[in-house]
C-alpha cells in the first residue's frame, strides 16, 4: 500500500482531533519514536503520522472508520514485544495503541473463563485467575510484558504449550473491529461450539491484518495440585534433543519441555555452561507430577547431571536459565530471533544442521527450543550499531527457513511472520493456498489499510 497523501493525512488528524477525547491523539516526536518499532529492532522507513491511545472500543471504531474512508494505513499495537516486526510503523501510518485497554471485564470461576481487553498483561491475568484457583495456561517467555491482544495477534506459544497448547487453544471468542469500523463478535462462552466458520481461530494469529481485537473471552484451567521439575545437562544439544523425544515415547506429556544450548547458557551465566553443553528443563503437573518426573528422569540416561524438585521456588530457580535467555542475548547485541518448528522426531537433525549453517556462514547462532512440540528458536546476534542486517546473517536465516520446510516444518511456530519472513511465506503455503489467503484478506480489509506489508 502506498503512503497516504498529505491531504488525507491532514484530514484524518483533523477528524480524529474532533471525534476522539482530547487525551487519545498524540503527534509529538517522542511518542512517535516510541511507537515506530517493536522488540525485533526492525526499523521501517520513516515514522508514523500519529498515535491513537485507545481506551474503549468506541475509540477503535472511530479511528478505523475515518482511516478506512481516507485510505490511511493503521498499525495495531500492544506492548511492542513482538519479535518479527509485526508492530513496526513506517512512513504515514497511524498507530492504534491498545495497551491502555487493560481491564479484566469478567472472571467467572463457575465457567472457568475470563473476558479481558487486549491491553491486559498476560502475567496479570494469570495472577488474577490464580486468586481463584485457576490459571491462564499460555505462558510466553514475555508474559510479564506482553499483552493478551498481542499474544492473540501472533497466536503466541510459550513454555507450557507442551501440554496446554498455544494461545488459540485458550481463546473462546472475540470482539473485533473490522477495517471500516464495523464491530463483530465471534465464538462463544462455551467450551464446545461449531456454528458457522471458525472466525475466532482465523483472527487468532492474523497479526492485525484482518481486524483489531477489542476484547477476548478466554478459557481458564484449574491450578495443578502439584508440580515436579527436572533439569538435566547433556554433553551435546543433539543428545538433549533426542532425550526430549524419548520422553514422549515413554508416554509422558509434560507441561513444559525446554532446551537451551551451551552458548545461551554461557550468556545467561558462565557457571551454567560449565555443567554441560545443553540444558533440558522438564516440568510435569497434576496429581501424578512426581511419578511422571521420575519417569522422565529415568529416560535421561545420557545426561551428565540431573536435578529434580517438587518445590515451586526451586523450580523457578531452575527455570530462570530459560526465562533469562532472551534478555541475556539482548545484552550481547541485536538478536534476530528465528522461530521455526519441525516434527518432533527431527529436532536433533534440525539442531545439527543449524550448527553447520552457523559454521558455514561464520555467524554465531544461539539456540533455544520448546522441545515438546519441535519449535526451535535459532537466534543470530548482530552488531546493534549496524543500519541493517549483514548479508551473512540474512543468508544464514534463509537457509534455516529452507531447512525447516525441507524437514516438513514451518517458518514460524509462534512469533508470526511480521515483516521479517514475508519473502518465504509463498514457499510454505504454495500458490493456491497463498492466493486463497490473499482473498480472505481482501474480504476483511478491501482497502488494505490494516497492518499493510505484514504477514502475507
């Protein structure tokens, strides 16, 4: 989509200043700069025209109605923790900041659900549910910062996805605003429901390109009665990956199974790297957590060190190496965080080939993984002072994406396509499915104003 004309931009600002409450519209340089990029570090050309700080659904409908009429592109935004550039806002765009829509509207213990606005922080919803003996199961590594709306936009995964699935598995229904300002409600409050097409699932993971989410009805689950955590160090990452696959063959479905390679361990704490070249973290929950953890420990025959605990505080200490991985790498430079997924049985093969790609291009690659579902994060760290990514980094990333597809996997398991992976989307989808998805985009957003240049 081309940038809007100066006349259209000026008209839009005038209409928004007229129709929105006075504290909603911002055009000062500091605010615009803070809303230009996201955690990916991707820098678009130019910067946004203005930022609308939405507080209610009506703010969103007014904004989109005027932007649609004047063909001004709109970039929906939550906390800006996205890792694929999905919230970057370039020349002439209008940023729709939803982080101020942060109310938990309802929390039903009897129906085990919550109705929340998109700006609610993920961890805050989990804490609110915990006060009633419930939990919000999705647990992205950015849970303390990321918003529910952003999680839904990318269909975020997280540490507990091994047992509880990704965000889509916890979204029952949505309120969303279409590009022309029309409000639609999808889904239901019941656990089951198959009336009509599943628009809730379609909007979940659509990266703000089909509609703007203004509230979500989310499934909650009972807090587990017990947890047991296993931390095992291995001589190689491949051996740790093979061990994670052995857990599934043993019939255990852990709540989480996370892999961290040696370079990441060293970045988090050099003392951890001295324990092994890879760390496998497994947590089981429920009444049989202790027995399941014992079964897990029993199949980790090639581990050099195994620690097990049923104490929650000790478990968090063990998990700290995984939760601190990305912040540790960000201290080293600008991370280009890849997000491929492969069949679980090919996880070790993928790890071997990623290491070879790293060696061939002389590009350091740090790897973490959600081992239970084959979702790897090979992270290339580059000099943050560079204007763009070095050619070697792009070439290595391209080979990693090709590797994922060759092994029967996908370009992205949970971070989304954003702008960083668009050039490879057609390779995964194929021409017919890609064309169909473009027609769906046109049906929802015929003038192409919603997050243009992203996803497809």
